[in-house]
C-alpha cells in the first residue's frame, strides 16, 4: 500500500469503509451493475430495490457509489435530478417508520449490574478467574456505555493509557476520533463517580482484576479465562448486551448497543437536563441527531390511567452533571 493510499484509508472510518465496500459489491456483483455507472443504471438499481430495502439503506448505497466515482475521478451519477426525483418517489410510495433501539431502562440496568455483582461474588468464592473477569468487564462496559452515552465503536476503541480514573471522584476518557468528530481532532470526555451504578469504580475493578495497563479496555476472554490482546469488534456488543440482560432476567430482544445511548438520553431528559446540556455532554453537534435518542416526556394530567413516573438515580448526583464538566 502506498503512502497516499494509507492516508486516504486513514481518513475514512473503518465501519464506513466496510459498509461502502459492501454497498459497491452489492451494486456490481450481486445486482450486476457496471462501474463507472450512469444515472440511468443508478435509477434502475433504485427501482429494483424499492420496497425491499429501507430508504436509509438506499441512501447509504448511493453515498458509497458516489464516493467510489469521486475517488476514481469519474463524474458522480448519483447527484442527477432524475436520481433525486426517483429517490423522493420511493420515499413517498414506500413509507416506513424508522426503527429505533429501545432505551435501556434504569431499572433494567440496575437489574443487570446486580446480577453481575452476584456472579462476581460466586466466582471469587469458587476461585473462577475467567468468570470473574467476564463479570468485571461486562459491568464496566455497560456502565460506561450508559452513563457516557457511548456508541459501540467508541467503547471498543477505548484505550487504557488514554483513561484517567480516580475512585470516588471521576474519570476522564480520550478518543482520538468518533462519528461526530469529522476532523479527527480528538475529544476528551468526563464523567463523575456515582453513589451507585458507578462507571468509575466498575472500570477500576475491571482494570485491577484484568491486570492491563495498555491497549484496548474491552477484550475477549476465552473459555479458559485467558485475556485477548485485541479489542472487541463493535458488531459483537449487541449479542453481549442481550446475553447479559437475558441472564439477569430482562427481556432483551428489543435492546441493541444504541440502547445504552438512548437509555442515558431518555434518563437525562426525564431528570431535567436541557437539550443544550445533554448535547454538550454526549457530544452531539446536530439537534436532530440528539432528538432521535430522546423519548419525549408528555403529561395528560389527571386523565392518565397510570401516571408516567421517571426513574431517578440519587437526587443531585447526575442532574447537576453538566455544570461540573
């Protein structure tokens, strides 16, 4: 690989690169299209998949094809008026409600952590190091993911040497880039220690029992309790989260890795955070992106058969969080 190719590759997120490659292969291999493409072939591709693929998937496929043409020095056939009009028609004739992950409820978070703590105690009593490692790792992953509102890829890219944590005080986490950091300037995140369900203590417990001082924070553990060197693949987080929740007695099928992020946003909104504080804390730049993660609080007054009571953590712990950053 040349230096130019290496820097070009580094300029695109790994997940985006993989999804774009898959989209181009679908157009060229699965569907039988030719590259470079014409706007007419793009239109036929869209029409053939209208109603079969979601509008968001079709838009992602167009973005991939546009990127391929631009990078190869060809005119972009996806930006012609006819392509835009056909895409608009598909959206009109095949409306679909956007699917969103269910927000992880605080009571379910607490139920999962309680189960992991019980399992950790049993592991200590039975001297099962592998089991203890998994419990400590999983508790840290879920609590950091929830209280920091991290995506699965952000959790998987956390490095031990880029985290500073102090028990009873807080933690500082640095990510060299993220989805919202288009310029790869790097972002430092902070979160305080909490009276319960504490991500700081969970992280320190995990690092201590794992004995790691460098490299990925969250790693695989084999059946014999051996800790891997490489970090988790982001695609494995959903299965891991659902497995933990099921074992803790929580119906997990509606939850995905985005449930941690949505769960925190929903909790924060219900506990009085204004949208500006929430966007600053999580790192959202676009208010539309933020609103997609928040379940609105509504009131029907005395007409509601059952009042909606927001779950709260210890009063004053996180409701003042934005002011302490």
